[in-house]
C-alpha cells in the first residue's frame, strides 16, 4: 500500500463522506418510491381482474428487461425533450425507484401470499426486502453516470484531479462495505429471529 495512503485518506475522506450522505439519501428515497410502486404493482398483479393483472405483469417484465443505466439515461436525458425537466438527483431517485419497483412488486406479492402459512415465510419475505435495500445501496453508484454527486461520483472527481486511483477507490470500496455489511448482518439476525419465532408453540 502507498506510504502516503493515510495522508491522502485524511484529505479525501471529508469529500467522500459528503458523497456518502447523498448515496444514503438516494438509496432511502428510491427505496420508499420503489416500495410504493411495488406495492401498487403487486396488488394489481394479484387482482382477479385480468386486465390489471396482465398489465402489471407487462410493466414488471419491461422494467426488469431494461438495464438500470438505460432507465436513468432515459429519464435524465430524454424526458426534457418532452418538457419534463428533473435535476440529476431527482432523476436518480426516480430511475432507481422505478427500476427496483419490479423487484419490490415480487417481494410484496410473495409476502402477501405468505401471510397465511406463517412466520417462517414472513421471515423469508423480510430477507427479500432487505436484499433489495442492500442491492439498491450498491446500485446507487449508477446515478453517478448522470452527474449526481454521490460517493462514486465524488471519488471519480477526486481521482481525475489527483491521479490517486488506488487510494480513492479503496476508500470508496471500504465506505460501501461499512454501509452495506451492517445492513446485511442486521437483516440476517432479524430473519433468524423471525424464523425462530415460528418454531415456538
């Protein structure tokens, strides 16, 4: 490791931590949006009305069939041509929210269908929601492609001006781990506790 790593780390960390705050903001807001949209799609998919059910399935398949980066580019670069102007942050939140709404729809559908069988299935559903949140945290780095000043974007700007690629991207990777690993372990413990509760008489 570069002898100046820690010196550079002290210099770069404040900027990266500002980006980390934006990362968390994007993740939380997109998670809320994806949950609301996902719940609506799940209820439509479970509807006895075929038009609603097929419509929801079609929307889910389209969303899952498009790369997230394409959805972000479309929202940020194409919608202005239709008179819809969004900031990069807004486009990032909406793009991630829509992209993950398809996965959330399946999570909600599985959770709703598992209500009767009991707590073990509820624990599995909780695990799926948790996995979605962790994946969204990591995929929030994609909003850097539309200039949102989150952590990856901050790292790119620092690296391009200082050429300290190893230091910068090592710090970025460590910060992502510091944010995601506690979520992973915490959700696993919660899932185990819910699963254990099922075994009690």
